[in-house]
């Protein structure tokens, strides 16, 4: 942890190991490293869950809620599928709902079967997805972000949501599953017409930074286009280069909108609103640095990977919520957080769920563009450990 700005704002590297004694955790009650893959855990499995899943011939992945919650919960889907494979239970896997295309990019979905699957149906998803698709299921698993605690084992804490979901299901299913941290699946990239068009007109050449302005809570989480432009100006001046900034907005409801902002001395900015999440998964890997608030598109940016498996560094901005819980756990997904976010991290608290009012009215102006630019430059130059 390294201070980067006044008022307690700190940088947290994505690969930082957090000691169990430093934060509020729930003991996992076994040392994963000492349990062979497929071996029983030293605690009882959920017999009913094991019985029902063992008879399944189809798994339906159904998420209808928030994008960020969905992406961070996909490790729970992976846990169930890993368990079924270890138990030699053959199932067909399909995704439904608005995120089916994204989920297919993770490799969790099997190819369509020539004959209908035999056996029971299991549905895994959020509450809205279960309500929409779980009426004929023999077992439904709700992956609620508020449910799994921050686990600890072998002297370290496991705070990110993908790890929480995976280990929670490992415990319930009663055997050591094969995956290891980081547990979040990644999203494969592919050809995209808009990306190719941007490339052809020079927007993806040279130093390219993506900044995420989309948020469901703009009065609290919008860093603003102006601050992002100032941030990239600092980076471009330090690099003595012309930078291109892609300002990624949400879906305004009237389709894709692209507009160039007035150019600055060192920065050309392009505003992109309404680009589907599938398209953004293809766009983000072409950037050199991505900065965003604590929102689903920032998690998406962290999970999107290039064809060689690499990903650009991603910086999430956390003013109120825990910076450790609401991250992917991937080593290139970093955080810059306020003191309040640090306290939510330390106590495994949520200002909304636990109705915690901040001591002061904390907004995104807690993160000075110049200080964020310094973090970005160090990541771009490979300085940060």
C-alpha cells in the first residue's frame, strides 16, 4: 500500500497479499494447499445440494441484474461446473438473459447438444434470473454478492467477490475444487467492426487510455470527463506524447453515440455512449491503461483479455465501498481508495447494506487528477511492484 494523495487516499496493487489478521474474515477451516484436488474437505457438504446436482443433465446460467454483480459472480458458476466434472456428471450448459453473449466468452458454456439433455435442470444466477428461469429447476443457486464472507486461510485473507463465491461453493459441495486464485474468469476478445473502424482512423494508435464515466449513481461515482481529461493530460505531458482518450459512457437508451471532444494540446478525446458490453470487451484490450469508477464496466475492462492472454492495467476508483471486495482479484486490476473505502475493506462492511453514513461528504473529487496520473504512469512504465 502506498499513499498517493492527501486525505488518506491510497493505492492498492492488484497482486497485494492481505494478511488475515489485518481485516475481518471468516476462517475457511481448512488449508486448501494441503488438500488434494477432488479430496473431501474436513467439513460436511450440503447433502441435499450434492444429491440434486448429481442428478442434473442441464445447467442454465441466468443473470438479469447488474452487470458488475454478474461478472463477479461467474466464479460461482465455474465452481459448480468444476465440481460436476470432478464427479463425472455430464451436463449441457447454456446461458440465458442479457449477458448470455458475454458469459459465452468465458469458456464456461458448452456447445449445443444434438439431443436434449437428460436429467434434472439446475439454474445458477441472481435472484431476478432465478425468478425468470428457475420454475422447472430441481435446484436453484442464487449468487448474492451480500452472502459470501471474506474468507481466510493459511494466514491470508481472500476478500474479492470472485474468490468469495468460489470458496463458498467449494465448502458447500464438500470437495477441494481445482481452480486457484485468481478465480474470476476472463473474457475472450474477437473481431469487432467498430474497433476496426476506430483503428482505421487512428484512434487506437499511440498512447490510448480508456476512462469509464458510466455509473448508476452519478452524483457519487462520476469522476467526470473533465477530470479524466486532466488526468490524461498529465500522463501525456510526462510521456512527451500525444494521447488518445476514450470516454466510455453508459447506454442512454437511444443506441450508439460517438462524438469527438474539443482537442487539447496533448489529448484527443472521443466520447462513446451506448456501446454494448460485448463490443467493449473487444475494445478495452486495445488500450494501454483503463481508469474507471466502481462499476460493472470497470470490472468488464479488467476481465477482458488480449489474444495473447494479457490485459492492460485497470485502476478502479473507490470512494465509499470496499476496494478489495468489489474487484476481480486479477493482478492487473488495481484500486485507488479513500480512507472510508479502506475502513469498509478492513471491517468487511457495506455503507448501503449496513447503513453506514460517512463522516464527511466524500465524492470523486477526493482523487486529484495529478495524483492518479502518477499512479497511471508508474503502471504504464512497469514501476509499481
